[in-house]
C-alpha cells in the first residue's frame, strides 16, 4: 500500500500490521460504521473500507497525520472522514459498530503533553495515559453487538487493559500476539524502562498484542 506520509507522521509498522490482521480475521459486519483512533497515515481506515466498512471516521491529534490521511483516503475516493482532535471528537459520532485503535502506549519519563512526532507514542510514565481513557469510554463508543480492537505493548500492562474493559461491561480477550525487537524510540529509553522495572535488565524486545472487546447485549 503506497501512502503519503508527511514528516513526523507515524509510519505503519508491526503494530499497524498486527491490528490490520486482527481486523480482517474479525470480519467486519457488512456496512459497518467504523471509528479509527490515532489514524496516522490512514492505512487502517483504508483497509477497513476495503474489508466492508460503509464509512470510517478517522481521528488524530497530529495535524500532519490528519493531512496525510485525508490525502491518502481522498485520492482513493473512499468514504472516510478524517478529523483533527482526540477521543472527545470521536465520541461526537458514537456509537460505532467497530472501533480500531493504535493509541500512544510507550512509557516515558515525563507526564507532560508531548508535541510533534512524539504525539504518536509518548503516553506517560506507565504508558497508559491514553489507553485508560479509551478503555473507560469503550462501552459508549460501541453499538450493541459492536467490537473494539486495540493494539499495544506488554510494557504498559495487558492484564490491566483486559480487566478494565471487562469492568466496563465488555467481553474481552487477547486475539493476536507477536514479539518485536525494540525500535529506535524504545532503544533510546531502555535505561529508563529498566529503572522503572518495566523491562528486565538487558531486555530489548517487547510483546505486542491486540485486545478485542465486544459489547454483547442487544
């Protein structure tokens, strides 16, 4: 898939492809209304339409990502609306049949709001700054019978995501896993991750998972 990617925009990589595979295996309902949170280049939004979605709302906080995704979806003449903003903008269009999310999940030493390219990965000291917000709002984002698929690293707590989603009324399971070597961002903060007890001494890999959450009642 050839995509325009403005400088600083998150490049589709292992977590993107893992989430895309999980979406395909989940088999979108015909005519589904889909929300993609943290769209980046719009790769997942494009894949969602090609896999049966009737419309996609794609949201990103980073303006160059919004511009990239708008170009990539409009040049293909796809029914994708790309919005500049955070989860609050996404909720305006709720509920959705399917929610896809690749939120920032990399732990960092500062809880200050990042800017620029770091908007795509920095997520506070425990990596859950955006995940917790998403988990708390997932039920209201979904139609009855709707599904959310969210990808993130084991560094920020797989069990915590599963349990939080269950506590919020959703049927939840891990549907995909893969082990990946650290990329440049994680290599650059490996000392911090070791000091914080988030990785073992010398560890330079992470497990990526896709968690599925279903709102089961009709």
